[in-house]
C-alpha cells in the first residue's frame, strides 16, 4: 500500500473518532450545565479539545450556546466538528477508489449535515441535545457502515490503528483534566454527580454500575478508564487493539520497521497491563498519564516516519 494512502486511512479514522469524542462530551456537559448552573464550567471541555486559552474562555464567557457553536461549527476553531469532518472528508476523497461507495456516501452525508442551516439554528435557538444527537448518529452510521463494508486488508488496519490511538489519547486527556481539580477541591472525591458525568461523557456509566457495587468512587472510575479490558474506551483496550491491528501489517518488506514500532507498542501494553490503581497513585496520576500519552505520540510519530513517509 502506498504511504499516502495508508496515511489518509489513518487520519480519516482519527478525525472521525475525535469528532465522536467531542460530540459526546458536549452532549453530557450541556445536560450538566442545565442541572447545575452555578457550579458548572466549560473550561475542562475547552482545555481537552482546544488547549488552555484564557482569552478564548473570556470570549465564550462560560455561555453554553456560545461554547457549542464554537466547538461544532466555528470555522476559526481548528478542532470544531465542521473543520474536523472537512479534514476527514478530504482524506477519504484522496483514497476514494480504496473505500466502498457506501462508506464515502455516509461520510459525505455527515459533512453536509454539519453544514446544514438547521444545525446552526438548532444550536442557537432550539434544544442543542437534539442537534448533537443528529451528529452523533452520523458517526454511528459511519462506524456501522465501515464495519460491514470495508475489506479486511491493510486499509482497515490503518483505520483501526488511528481510531484506537485517538481514543486512548482522548481518555487520557479526559482523566487528566477531570482529576486535576481534586487537589484544589477534595470534596469532588465524594461528588457522585461529578464522576457520573465523567463516565457518561465516555459511555462508561452503565458498565460501571454492572462492575462496581460500592457506588461511584474516584479510584474505581480510574481503574475502569485505564485498566478495564472490557471497556471499549479504556486505555488498555485501545492499546490492545493498536497492537492487534498493527500485527496485521507485518510482511517481508518491512520487518525492521515493524519490529521497532511493535516493540514500542508492546512495551506500552505491558506497562499498562501490569499497572494498578495503587502503583499509578504512587507514581502520581498526572505523571503516569503524561508518560503513557508521550508513548502514544511516539508510536504515532514512528508510524509517520516508517509507514507514511512523513506525510
């Protein structure tokens, strides 16, 4: 497979996964903003997806509809859904001959849906939850179509590597931002609503209820999001799948490159697998998460160097 084709599959999938994470986070946080107007802040969401920006926070003024507009349809925001899906569509267009027609049509529909006037109007005047649900369903339709139509070859492997790399980074960023305020506000440790919204934002609340019988506790949330092999958005689940799909790329012409990246993935996989909530706490959660995220970025950089020809 040509390096530019592999890179397009990889980035197409990363952008789609990023849009999914943003939409789900926006939906849960908007609902939370309506439940607890006084103590609610959009600052953690902005930090996760746009970085720390004091000027931006002042401009948005913690106004829910302004934040939603900025995160969904603002062309000046590089990480808005509109800009992300535009980049995804450009990558798909460059490999259009390598993807099923149904998948291209699905992605095209997602792109045009985001641009519809009803989306901007709904965010401004109507119930934003309904608007976000429309876009979330577009993502789900894309993933379902990809699952049943994509050839089980190298292209799909690069797509899945991109998806799970992006997902792992998102889960780490969410944990890092959400656990950060604990030092300044220890009362959050027993704030059930705080942890419930964290789990809801990554689709983990129902599994948590089935797994843990002691109620919502910060340590259990940490265990599920990092170490639970059965949680689709846990860090270990994502890294296991990066390894799984990378293994399928091995061939006689890329043995040395494959070994180097496979070693990095395996090292990270073992590091997480043999971690515990206790060992993570002893190291320091922030330090642990930064170390894991740096390893993920290193894997991404090596893919770019060895497989995408620095595309």
